[in-house]
């Protein structure tokens, strides 16, 4: 799309904003500059650039899943409001 091939009123309608004539003029000029820069970017040779989802590699920052000592059963049950047969008793939420 060339810089002069767009309709500012249509773009404003899509964005659901109302523009005054002065704002339409200003926004039209700004959008024209943006589209001009996009045309410049389209001329850059990127055939040697591998497509990526991120500019830098991402790594998982969670800790390793390791077996560790857990809370003793009696200590876990100490603050339970209700318990039966060594288990937590909770309200039924499925009808």
C-alpha cells in the first residue's frame, strides 16, 4: 500500500475514534510517514535471516523438578479445619 493510498476516515472508523479535520490532517501525515518507512523496510534483503519468534533465545527459568523432603503429615493436618481418616475434608463443589 502506498503512503497516499489509505483513507484516514476509514482507519479512524476501524479504530472507533472520532477525529476533527485538523486531527485527520495530522494523523494522515503521520500515517503516510509510517507507511513510507514500511516501504523502505520492504526493500531490505532478509533472505539470509532465519525466521524467529523472538529476537533472542528464550529459556525456561523454572527450577529443576527434584525430589525433596516434604512437610510431615501431622504438621500438614494441624491447621486443617476438618479432617477424617487422615485426609482433608472439603465442601463438595460438583453437583
